[in-house]
């Protein structure tokens, strides 16, 4: 298990766990980052990640991405 920040671009991963405070977990779950979902990193721009989760492209900062474990 590793944080999403270490994921290879273009490869799909299953989300194993979402960490952080209750507010952070709720926010990430509202965006579609839930255990069992597939996620892939599309690009890494200036520390921000653009990811594909549940057929949506979402930009998240490195701090939030480090709380998503794949």
C-alpha cells in the first residue's frame, strides 16, 4: 500500500484506504475517492495531480493525494 502521490502515471490502482481528518475523508469521499474504487493519475503538474476516478477528471493537491492509499 502506498500514497497516491507515488503512483505511476497512466496505471490504474484500487483505492485501499482514505486517511485524514473526518472533514478530509468526507470531502474526498464526496469527490469519489472511496475504498474499492479505481483511480489513475493522468498528470502531475507543479505538485498538483490530475486523476481519473469514477469516469471524472479531478485536480487535487499533493497534500490530499497523500491521504489516498492505493
